[in-house]
């Protein structure tokens, strides 16, 4: 985290934090008495009576935390972190800093009114960031060794997100790697312990190690995907992350006297399954053997390996039919929109399953599917409020809607793969008009990535550009020949893009390179 006017300050702070954290981790001091810990907790009268801190904390609760939570990390972002904020000053200041920098980002993009200058908000976020580090390294503040390490682990998640929101992706990766290293150290120590981890102890940390492991592993997978352009389907990390594994156990809900099949829990569970299924299918089709078989039109081989996907997709089809039947009369608007997002993912997953025989009109049908997805995304986003108002303005805050999968990846697929320019243009505009963040992914970054890649390939991104090219074609070839698109970050909101075909990747060739800013 660094102010835009002084990029050199953050690396120094990072080095200082990392060095101090290493010394903190190395200590073998015994756990302190529970009475001492209770005394410290009693002294933390949080939230503090500071209007600016309270405002940014509310922004964090209302907007930032739900965005990062998605459908997979609801407990961590919406329960565990807020509870930890009331018990731990380091987490409090880190959460306030994240809320402040996120609000600053919204001001920068013109989403929120600039009642204060962006620079003022960035400086406030930086001050909160520094306060969090101060409590992390202050030896007089530590409650107990295990809690100290879990606090540092949670702080590494928040610091990663702070830097990512500010567009300092390389610094975000530094915090992420530090968090992963600390996570491994904690796991090793707990495995060596002769007594069980104090989960049931009254002085146990409110932060779940399992939840933090899931968040960190998912951020790491995102980093690998963005930096490398593809994921290894055999990576063991994919098995431990719900984003890529929870679809395997999904079963459609059944009718019962106790609960409706269209209950909120069932809808969120289906959303988790369909997003996880989509992610796994993307990884599946990036496997070199599957890609070769697809290029060779060996659809029989691919079809056999798709059977697990087909089974879960049938369960999701049954669930979606139940949800749609109930949504006509009894469900509120937010729930109906969640079902629509579920339908978007279901449509794409169902189509990208490889058939047993070739279809001559498959590309045209896929273009129709992407247009339908963009139409549904427009319905979901139409009327959505991007404003987060202050009590001084209206006295209300935007409500938290039903958790839904992020549409950014689907819109990115539409933006770079649709053959119709109008569909590509609409997808890019939706990502910019209705910003969404998912871990290290930023919809503004995704929109600029799509625009940059299309321009590098000589394809129009708007209908006006297409008309200016005067090529007389209503449809152009999308990214069907591209196997991977990797990103290398440089500075604040700047990156180098590399595009490779499958053959270029196999031969170790450089591919085509370009740059972007967002």
C-alpha cells in the first residue's frame, strides 16, 4: 500500500514489516495467561470514536467485504474479520485502510461523488495501514503467540487486497507470498504440537485457519492464472480450494416440509457449485492433452472425460428448474437476480461441453450464447446502484444483496471471444459501468485487458471502430486461436500482455506482446 505520489515508500514499509514479522515468528515464548489476554481485550474499545475510521469501516462492511466475499468466503469476510476488528487493533486498522482505499478507488473511477479529494482518502488509508503495522510489531500488544500469528496471517490477506485495489499488484504479490509462507509455518507448528490447537479454548482467535487458508490459496491460484495465462490441472492446490472443487459434491435440493427448494441457502449453494464447475471446466480445457484432442476433432476422447461435469450439470439443471418455478411469485428481486446469474453460468457450462460429433454451426451458436449472456447480465445490472451514500447525504446505505458469482469472468469471455463487435462492445461497457472485484481481479482491469487484446489482434472493440475499418464484415474472428494470455505487472495499474497460441506455448516462443494501463 503506497500513496500514488510516493511509490518508494511502500517497499520500505514492506521490508520493515517482513523483517519484523520474521522476528515475531521466530520467537518461542510460551503462551501468556488467559487473564492477561482478557485484560488486553477489555482495553480494545472498538469501534473507536473516530468519525473517519467509522466511516471507512462502514464502507468496508457495506461494499468492500461483500465484494471480496463472493459466494465462497462469506464467513471470513462478513463474520470473522468484523469480529476480529472488535478484538484486535491491527485488524481494525487494516480493515479501515482497505475500506478507505476502496472508496478512494471508487472516487477515482467516478463511481462515487468526490466529497473529499482522492489524495486525502489515500493519505488516510496509508495512515491506517501504518497503524496496523505498528500494532503488529508492538511487543507490548501481543496477546498470545498463536493469536499473534493468526493476526499476522489475516493482516497479510488484508494488505494483499489493499495493494491490489490500489493497482500495486506486484506489492500485493509480496504480501500474498508472505502470507502463504506464514500459513505453512503455522500448519507445521500445529502438526508438531502435542496438544490439540486451542479451537475450543475461550481465548482462541476468532479467525479460522481453514478459512484463511482457503482465501490465500484462492488468491494464489488467481495470481498463477493471471501471471502464467493458464493453470495446471494437476496442481494439488486446486483440490483444497472450493472455487475449483465444491462442484463435485453438489446435489440438487429436494422438496420437503421443512424448507423450500428455492431457499436462500439452496440458491447460494447452487451458485457456489456452478461457479466452481465453470472454473474447473476452464482448467480442464487448458490441459494440453484435451486441447490437442479438441484441435484434432477427437471429440469421443474428450466426451468421456467430461462425464463428471455432465453429472453435476444435470443436478444444476434440476435445481435451476425448481428455482425458476418458484421465482415467478414468491421471491424478491435480489433473489431473482441471483437465479439469473446462476442461469448465465449454467448456459455457458452447458454449451462448452464438447459434443461427440462436430457441429458445423458451433461458432455461430456460441456467439448467440455469448449475446444471451450479455443480455442477461444487462438485466441483472440494470437499476443496480453503484452509490454508497453518507449519512449526511441521505441517511441510508446501500443494502447487501444475495451473494452471487462474479459475472466479470463471463463478461471477459464474451468480450474477447464473441464474433460480433456489438456483443464485445456491450460486454466491455458492462464491466466498466458496473465495477466488480473478485480477489486480484478488477472488472476495470478485465475490460481494459479485453480491449487491449482485441486491438493487438486488429479487431474492433466498438461498432464505430468496425465501421471505420470499412471491411464490410459484420462478424470477425475472435480469440479462437489463442491458448493463453498472461499479464506481467509494472508499477501502478500498468502491465505487459503476452498472447500465445498453443503451438507457440509448446515451442517456448515469446508470442505477441503489448501493454495496457487501467
